[in-house]
């Protein structure tokens, strides 16, 4: 699919970082590339208009319904949850964890975007195969991210300094790569 996924295996990855650092730009790049190769894409977001035809409204009121549809296997492709920390709560964490821990069986790739990784259920965080780490400054978010990347040595933990820069931490191969996104044009 891109620099974020590999090996033709299904992936569940996180895009973590503060607001306005390039997470949405990367999501749109990945969605466009996936669709160009013939795959179906849905970006569930509180602000779906910024993602054009990929965007689907997602909030606390309809996340349960969305998860039911995904768990029923009605969509196969690339599923992106934008700003997940704004609509993921105790009532949706079981369904989200169930979907993310079995996504390979549903023939889906998953990305979860968040400004506050500490607000994402720990069981869901354990499903991530890759973490795309953007600029962040909030101490609790940094601490949570360090815990998520626990197998990496301290010297490997890097937080980008500029917008649209990110590190990809591969939690299966224990490698780290630096990348830059293109800026969104919408």
C-alpha cells in the first residue's frame, strides 16, 4: 500500500500527534493510493467533508452503528478512524477492540488517528502493528506513546519537530523510518 504498510498483510496502525501536524494529510495520501489500486476506502471522521468521497460522519451517536456494520463484514477495504479519541468512549471500546483484533478476518486494513493516545482503550492499542508518530507536546500523550513503543530502546524514540514529518515505528520488525507527508489541498 505505501511506506506505512508492507508484505501484503493486513495492518492496524496508529497515527498519533497533536492537531494540525499532518495526520489528515497522511490519511488522505494513504486513502488515495489504496483507492488507486482498486481498494475501497472509508474515513470515519467528525469532519468528513475534508476527505471528499472517502469521508463518512462518525461521532459518539453513531459509532456503535458503524462498528456493528463493520463487525458484520459488510465492508472490505481500508477503514480509517480520524480523531478517534473524540468519539471513542467506554460504550464503543469493546466493539472497536473486537473489530481491530479480528480485522484480518474481515479483509480490512485499519488506521486510527488520535491527538490523545492515552484516551484510546489499551486493548485497542495492543492491536497496532505500526505507529506513525507526528509532532506532539502533551506530556500524557508522550508518556502513553513511549509505553506503546516499549520494545524500542530509548535512543530510538524520536518525536518529529516539524509539521508533516513523522516516524513510522514498526512494532513487528522493530524498525523506525522517517517520512514527510504532502500537505492537504482540500
